[in-house]
């Protein structure tokens, strides 16, 4: 596994009070969400949310449609499938410098993640794959696309 070290832009802190976000640098985090089970959608949301929080604590601006839209789908009974949110997701990818893909349960079947990867590729936006939260030593657990495909035993893109 490859790990990428980010230079912390703020002192370690359990809150976001002192984080100095890098202007005009945005990461889009793609992760699977849709599933027939409400419990599985909730588990995927929580896992993605944990990654988002760990990356934000490093001072990296990151957006996740799952973390943004999951609560809306619960509160306002909106659809959870990718086509409903596609306009927002692809617009946010267009505004980002990189697309990160969270390799987790459901990624191989996710039509949304596949569409997000293909869209980022069409815009020549760099794509990285990660396996979980930022580590204690401020590294992000990135893996190669081959490692991701080998782990899930299916092509991801």
C-alpha cells in the first residue's frame, strides 16, 4: 500500500476551530451509498463520514455527496440513487482538483461511483483510491487501482 503524507496546515486539534483550509483546493470523495437496506446505507454513510472527518482534521477540503445527501434523503424522503443526485455530484467533481475513491463494501456494484470515475477521467482529473481514514501519522492510506481491483476481484473502472 502507498501512503501519501500531507503537510498539516493547522496544529493537531479535535475540533476544526484552528484549521486553515487551503484555498481553491478541493477533493471529491466518491463512495458507494445506494442499497435496498436502510441499515446498509447508514453503515456506508457512517464509514464515509469518518473518512471525511479524518481528512478535514488534516486541513484538506473534501466533499462527499454521501455525507451531504444521506441526511437529506432521511429528513426529506428524497431518492438515494445516483440519477437523482447526478447533477450535483458531477458539478462538484468539475469543481475539484482530485477525485478520491473510498474502497469499501459495495464499490464494485456502485453505478454512481463508476459514473463519477468516468466523468473525472473525461475531465482528466487525477483519481486516487483509499482504504479508510487518515492515519495517526497524517498519512492517507492510498492504494493503486490494481490493488483496489485485486482486493474486490472485479474491475472498478
